[in-house]
């Protein structure tokens, strides 16, 4: 088994699917958001008090903990905002993009106050989505559409690819 990095927009199911993969594949599990929360506190507070740039540094720091191990890694949706993170993931494992349509993301997230970057008007949200969609797609070794699929069936598709 090699390290698998799950990337995708907020609400695409990275944490749920990551845990399912880990249950089947074993190895180690890392969730970059959770690692940041454990070390630095709540994400909303980090954004408010230190800003997005600092949060992005923390993400890079957490990602580096996965070097040399066999991990399933659930990343935060903005991990690809730093190009070096994309390069790091490329060099250290397989990248799986959980691709979810904008309409479905909007439905799943509603107005989630815990996600600072979702606190925008509709067209800003869509622009963010489209810009990131291009980056996720360019980085992905595997792209899976997740609309209308259960986390179990998404995990099963990934397992099929990894075999
Ligand atoms: C972010 C996504 C969040 C979290 C933070 C920033 C983003 O993670 O890292 O709120 O920039 O898209 P999820 O993708 O798990 O929601």
C-alpha cells in the first residue's frame, strides 16, 4: 500500500471516505484539519486571529508528517492553495480527487459557519469552486464523481483502483 491523499472541495466527503479506506487498508490515518485543531485550536479561530495565510502554513506542516509513511490522508479543501503541497502529495503518494458538483456541495454545506471560506455570496463561492476544480483535476491520479453515491461506494471505487 502507498499513501493516498484525498483532495476535493469542502463537503466532498474526504474525512468520511478516508476513515472507511483506513478501516479496510490499515496503515496510518491523518486528517490535516483535525491535526491542526489538535495542535492549534479551532479552525474558525485560526482564520479570525491569525488569518488564512497562517492556516495554510499549518496545513503544509501537517502534510509533511505524512512523508515516508503509509497513510490515508484526508486533506482540507484548500490544501491545493499552496503549490508546494500539490507537489509534495505528487511525490509522496497517489492523489484521489473526490469531485462533487457545485450544486451538490451547496446542498450539503448549506451555510456552515464552521467553514470560513464558505461565508461568501453565491457567485464568489462558485468562482472559488471552479478555480479549485481545475487544480484538483490537474493534480489527480484518480477522479471520482461523488454525487448520488454513498461514502461506501466511493471508498469501494478507490479500493478497486488501488488494487
Ligand atoms: C477549507 C476547508 C476546510 C478547512 C478550512 C479551509 C478550504 O476543510 O480546512 O475551513 O479552504 O476549503 P474541509 O474541506 O474538510 O471542509
